[in-house]
C-alpha cells in the first residue's frame, strides 16, 4: 500500500513538473520578446526615429502622469514629443532612455511592467540632463508584436532607487 501511494504521488507530480517547466520556458520567451521591445523603444529615442517609436504604441494607448495628475491619449503625447525626435534625428540634441524593472507580470499576450526609466538628454547648451521616473506599463501582444497600451509615469525617482534595481540583478535595457 505504501509503495503504491508513493508511485501515485510521483505520477501526480511528474505532469506538474513538466507543466512548470513549460511555463518557465514560456516566461523566458515572453521576457526575451519584451526586452527586445524596450530595446526598440531605446533605439528609437536615441536615433530620433519618431515612426519607430510610434510603432511601439497602441493606437488607443493612454499616458498617465502622476506628477501632473492627468490622463490623456498617447497619440496627443506623441504630437508633443515629435519635435524632440526631429531635433535628435537632426543632431540638434542628443537623447536616450534606459529601463530597469522591479516587477514583470504577464502571460503570452499581456504584460504589466513596473520599474524606473532614465531619460537623458542634452539641454540647449549641450549639457546632459537626467530624469529618473517611476513607471508602469501595460502592454498587449498582437499580430504586429508588443504595443504599449498604458504608460503610467508615476513619480520622480532618485538615482539611488535606480541604482538599487541594478543590485537586484535587474536588466538595464538601452
């Protein structure tokens, strides 16, 4: 009796183990895709590629600003940001964005990413400025890949908070 219970227990665990391994593999694939998404965003900012950046945004996306206490269509923010992309592309200014994550949740078609982004840019005198921002992003995966549905720029972050994410083995995507 004892042996049959052990065998039954083992047989019940085996499918769970395979199931867990499959889920872990799916998670790895999802994170590789999301890392590629954030690198595409970073590249577009660095190169001043407005159309490339725009292609990472869902057409019905929303931008939420915690510091300004506003929420509005991402398409409106894109109109505002286009001049900066143009200035970057022409070499008038330099800009870059990097991401670090504290939490990454989701499945094969949805993602909720939490972390800090570091937006660096040159001012009119050519001096580098840095803005650290706590953010959350809600993304959906469709036929054309991942798109940001909601970007919530929660609040300003500190360099120490940014550095603390590096200490937790988090990736720095740029």
